[in-house]
């Protein structure tokens, strides 16, 4: 029989060959095993997606002529989750190494077991970070020499199969690069399993072999490994290539049914109610307007900035605008500010030195500045007086207009405290008239979480109608 091309040629990016792997590396073989498994299953190439992170093993994704993503280090699993959520009909696999999947991406590896989504994780375990010269990683054997453990690794390695079983993966297996037919069977079964699947694939790395004076790891795999039909708890721990390795499928379980959360249902029901605020766009006359909203993380400061910018764009689509935000590492409870710049001209620099309008939801930012309230001499400050120490405003020049409303107190008493930003926004709208009321309301509807539009609009109206007694 004559064939005019290699049977795997359609699923390979031939233009990228030859590959970058060292001569004697077995990652290329795992790539071929994966192609063989896809072909045995009869999956169409455009229904298969492969995501990888960083490292020698992660280069597999680049050589496959499928829809592939070469993600950042350790982030292959969350990227694959995103692909699966967006396109549930795709067969999504993660291919990478122990450092990427179990080290840097270790928490994502745990999380996938809990998520229960149908994503396959094929982890090539070569006992360290090989691409960067071989640093030790989570699976480096005790006593093994790497460039970061030159005297021998002092750490107990994790057992990937045991961790996958504990994390809730519905399919868990172990194989090696020296057992390609066994690995094909494992991959086929893993891809048939409708939950998260994990295969630990032992592969040799010549850097590890050289440093640890091992002639051939693969020869050791062939010598020490035994493929078993049924596996016991003891077999989970049999993964030492110097002693005994148990290969096979440790778990192939159906996916558990999940209860439908009542919270999700009720939110969806509320979200079905459509809110539509009509507005009319017009020339705003704004030449250059700098607005700052400042307060405490968790008060909706960034959200408020987004509402302002969206409303401004609704009002005058010809305006140029930028939004920058800043908050401390603690985020919730720390200082937070959002700067919105509106201009009829091109904006070259998005940061604000001194705002024309300052919306203060708390005094934390001002206190961090030593009590200074930063505003232009002829600017306007709108203050949530439930949250701002009035003494801070006493030093402002008389030319600054100050408007006060107990926005948080109103929100707490009449709605929920989380809509205090929109109580304040309603008052800003009334006192400054910078942005059209309906444009602001339309922006609030667009940015409010589904089901909360009505409450947010009522909070805005309450702020708009507020009068000081
Ligand atoms: S460094 Fe090791 S894992 Fe990387 S290509 Fe070479 S042999 Fe393979």
C-alpha cells in the first residue's frame, strides 16, 4: 500500500518542524500518542482544542494543527476551563509538564477536580522545570540533583495520582512514554470520561539523567513498570522508577449530578425583567473635564467610574474618555480611587493631577495624603457625609463648591449599603448637571448585576431628589 503523507500529517503544523525538543526526549512521542487517540475516537480536528502553559511539554500545543492556546505559565487549566465553558461541544485537553500543571498551576489543578468540567489534563512528569536548565519542582524525587538542589533535593515529592484522586478527578491514570499503546488506551478512556480527567505520564529528560547519572530513565520505566488491570491503594504509591511503578487506570467514574442552585435560579428570574432607559445623545460642550471618585475598596468606586464614563459616552459619543483606577493590595477596605477624563480632544495622558469634580465616598484617600483634599480652586466636591470627616473640608478655599449627602446612611436605611454609590451618583447628577440624568440611569442599568437594576435606579432617584433639611 502506498500512502502519500504521514497518517498524522493533517494534525501537525509541518511548517514548524523540526521541533525544538532535544534528541532523545520523548515529548514528541506523547504528542503522537495524543494524535493517535483523537484518530481512534474519530474526533474531528475542529472539535478538538489543546491548551498548554509554559515548558518543554507545553510546546506540544504549538505543533498540533488544532485550535490551540499557548497560555502563560501555570494558567493552562483556567484557560481550558474558559474554552470549555464558552464552547461545551469541544473536546478540550491540557498538555503540559509537572512544573507548569502541578507547581505554578497547582491550585488550578486542584480546582478543576472540584469544578467537574470535562477537561482532560495530560501531565508529562519529568521531575522538574526542564526548559530552564532543570530546576527542582513538586515531583522531583527526594535526593535528586537539579540546578537548584545541587546537593540533592531535600523535599518530599508530591504524588500526582494521589492528589488527582483526592481532588475529585473522575478519571485518573498513570502511564509512561515507554508504553505508548497503554498510553493511547488511557487517553482514549480519559477523553471518553465526561468529567475532569488526569493522566500522569512519566517521561525522561536528558538533563535530569545527566545530572543524576542515570543512563536511561525510559529503560528504567520499562524495567520497573507493570501495567495492571486492577489497582489497589498501594499501587497509587508505586511510582518510584528505582523500585516499582504501577501503571493503569485508578479511577474511571461517572460525573456526579450537581444540584441546581436556587440562588442562580432566582437571579435568572429577576434578570429576565428588562429595564430600558431611553436617553438622547447630544453635544455636551465638555472641553476637558477631570472627575475623580475616591473612597474605600468595596464601596463601588471603580463601578462608579465605569458608570460615569459610560454615561458620558451615551450623552456625547464624540467625547474622548479614559478611566484609570488605583487601589491598594488589600482592595476591599483599602483606599481606592477612579479617575475619569472626558475631553473633546485626543487624550495623551490618562492620569489626573487635580480634578474639577471630586466625588468622596470616604476620607481614606485624603487621610493617606495627610488630610489633603485635592481639588481645583474652582472645582466641586460632592461628599458622602456619613463617611467623610467634615474637618477635612474646612481648609478648602471658599471658591470650591461643596455638596453633602449622607449617601451611605440613606442606602443602609432605605435599600442596601452596596447602592450608596448610586445614591451619591444621583446627588452628583442633580448638583453638578455635568452628565445627563437619563444617560446616567442607562449606564447604571447596564452595569448593575442582573436582578438589582430596580434597586440601583431607586437609589439614584433618591439621591437625585435629596434636599438638605
Ligand atoms: S530539556 Fe528535557 S524535557 Fe526539555 S526537550 Fe530536552 S529532554 Fe525534553
